[in-house]
């Protein structure tokens, strides 16, 4: 430590004097907290009703979000167009048939989810080409439904969790939102898991009671359906069964795919937490200080230290920093190393 009380460089080499001067000017102010402007209104903390409990947002239990409605419209159009087309070419589809419109709708769902029992199959060049087109577009649509349905279910689960956590205790919105975020993926996993179990149970019971299969064959049919294995030796042959299958097949296949996605997310989150723990617990070295010294002035400030740690955690990349730094330099019209209202005014006018 120098006798005049000035901070000595952390590294042994001598930096550029001009850079030191700019850095000293920038360090006259300490930034203990950073205020962030919320990009959307729904990012604000939940409103309280004056008694410490949180009022549930009407947007969660009320109308569906625009994106979800858009996917629902796409799905309705896909199912409607597919049912009409396959109804028109129903004579070019062979297999066990029950009702023309129902069979067309059933064949559309089976194609879309790639289950492909084989009880109804294309029997002409036209129907084969149509099946190829509908299976690819259907898989893309299933992906969209999977994403939006998962987000919607998580929003509902978060709202219920918020309500449960505020019953009988006064907890701040910040603490509750933090708790929800920490358990978000886990809650999503259990929600989808129990929903899948329910669909398996109801499907097995339906196949036993309506399709007259024994329990083992019914469970075997359920598993081959949800995994889109679709051997075809067991399927829905009755009119009632195909009405049930139209809704059940779609829900089951999407639910199973969502479960696998949750497992992947939990694995990724676990690895990310391990990286963060390692970064925060390992000791700093001279090489770390040199890498964290963004302005190369021989010392590391709080902002540089935070940025370096975030890079190590994988939260941001060097490309992210470069893009943001470029924007800062464009806004810093007077090249003072800090932004002011005059800089913004000059940059906007230019």
C-alpha cells in the first residue's frame, strides 16, 4: 500500500497513464445497486390486497396469452384442413373404418403425432404424398404446442404456488418470486409427471372397458401410443374409441415429450448450478485478475469483477460484452468514459 493512501495496481506491470486517469475518474462513484427498467408490465411483482396476500393476476387465469391463442388457431386449422382432405380421399385409404368424418379426423391425429398404428394407411400416390406433407407440418406444430402448453401449465402452477405460500403468512413479493424461480423446473416436472400418470390410467381403463382388451394389452397399447411406437397390433377399432383417441393421443404424446424436456432442463440446471458454485468457491489467481482487467489499468474494479465472474458462470459471453461496449462507445459522444443526458441528446440528434 502506498504511503499516500492510493490504491496500488494488482498486477506488476505498469499501465498506460492516460488509461489510469480515465479509470480514476470513473471510480469516483460506486454502483452498489443497478436499477433495471422492466420491459413488460407483467414483469412487475404481484399486487397485494393490503393484507399481505397476493392477488392472482387475471392474465394467468383469464384469457389465454396471444401466442397461445395463435398456436391454438394453427392447430384448429391443421386439424380442420387435414380432416377435410383425408375425408375427400377416404376411398384411397385402406384399413378398418367406422365413420368417414371420424376416420379422417382420427387419421389426421395419428399422422400428426407420428403414432401410425397401421389400422388406416394410405393406398395411393396422392394419399401417400399428403401423409408425408401432414406428418412434417404436424411435427412442427406439435413442437409449438409443446412449448406453449408447457409455459401455460407452469404459469398456472406458479400462480397456485404464490397463493399457497401467502396463506397465513406475510411474505414479501420478492422473496416469493425468488422461491418460485428456484423451484420452477421441479414444479413443472411433477405437474407433467402426475398428468401423464392420469392419462395412462384413464387410457388403460378405457381400452379395457370399451375396446375389450385385457389389462396387459391395454397398458401395452398405451405405452406404444405415447412413445409413438405404434406397432399396430393393438389400436382403437370402435367409433367411441376413435372419438376418445382423437383427444387422448394428442394429450398423451405431448405430455410425455414435455416430461422428457423437463428432465433435460433439470439436468441442465443442475450442471449450471454446479458451475456457479465452483466459480464462487474457487480462489482467484493472478491470471484471473489479468483476465478480469477489462480496461488494462492494472487493477480490477467491482464492475470488472462482476463481469468476469458472470462470464465464468456462462451467464454472458465475450460477444455479449463486445456488442454492449460498442453501443456504449456510440452513445459516449464526448468520449469521457461515462454517459450523460448531453451524450444521449447528441447521439439522438446525430
